[in-house]
């Protein structure tokens, strides 16, 4: 990530308002508050988004759900993952997982199209595009996925952005009287009756961009883990079970 990309990313910090990772944690200890204040002022960041990194002399900075590292004077930027070789734990990915969970939890189910029971074994949030082949394949198996105890919460995410064909379709789906039916028809490449209303599509797009999604389907678990791409229903259930077991073992 070069400085230009960093500055663009800084513009995404407000997109996840209400979903601050720092709000769920105690204030950073160790290095001085004055150092964090200086970095925050230099890069127009919220000071609560800056904390001590696992490596002395570095600060961890949360931008949306992206994690980067800055030197104590804010001059040098490092992009990459910090791995604890003793515990074999990816500390950076652990932070991303928590940040994704908080961001999506703050977004709210009222802006999603939900398939599944109220008391599922697992809940996944899927960033979906109506013309994405693997999104369509996943949705063709939605009944089986639900029967396995997996609740699917769709976020309409036209990956090519404003003005694209799928952007317009996503808005029509949201404005339909029966959103579930309209989404299913859209994924079958059938015509959706055009309708105009206030939709969350722009917000969802910004959320996905802030998290860093480029492809669909992007599946996020209830704990914030990312499953990139399609998985068959039974393989998806197995993967979800593994991820939950991994969290419980820590």
C-alpha cells in the first residue's frame, strides 16, 4: 500500500461509523499517548484507531477493517502480517477478523435479505452480486444450505460499482415487494420490475470496499472469519464447524 492508497483508505474510516474496533477494547498501553496523538494528527486518524503493535516500536493502525503498521514517528509504513512464531498465530489476521465482525454487526440485519430460520446453527453474511456465476450457484443451493442449519444474510454488493447493470438490478431487488423472490429471479437472469425507493446498496458497496472485497461471493461468519468464494453446502458446513471449533479452542 503506497501513501496515495493510504490516503484513499483514510477516507474510508467514516464508512464504518458505529463499528469501531477500538470501542470494544481498552486504551492502548505502553507507548505514549503523545506519540499516538502526533500520528493521528499527521494522518487525520482517530487516536482510538491506533494501538501498540506486538513488535516494540511499531503502532498498529486500523483503517476500516484494514490493518497497517506505522513507525513511532508516523513516518514509515509497513504492510503485511505479523505472525507469532511461538504460538503460530497470525496476529494481524486476528485483528482483521474482529474488525470485520464489529463492522458487519454494526451495519444491521435490516439492510440485508435473509434466508433461514431464526435459530440457526450458523449465520453467515454474504456479499453477493446478482450476475456473479458463483453467487448464482450458491443461491441455487440456498434450500440445502438452510436445511443444514445455516442462515444466510445477503448484502447486495454490485462488484463493478455505481452505474453497472448489476447495480441497477440490486436497487430494483431491494425495492421489490418480495425481496427474496426478486433476488432469486435476478440470479436466474430474469427481468425484475423496475422500482424506485431508498436502498442500502450504496452503503453496502462502501462497506465492502472498506473491508477490501473485490470478488463475490464474499462470506463472513458470525465471528468475522472470511470465506472467499463459493463452497458446496456440506463443505461450507464443515468449514463453519472448523472455524467455530478454532475460536472455542483459543
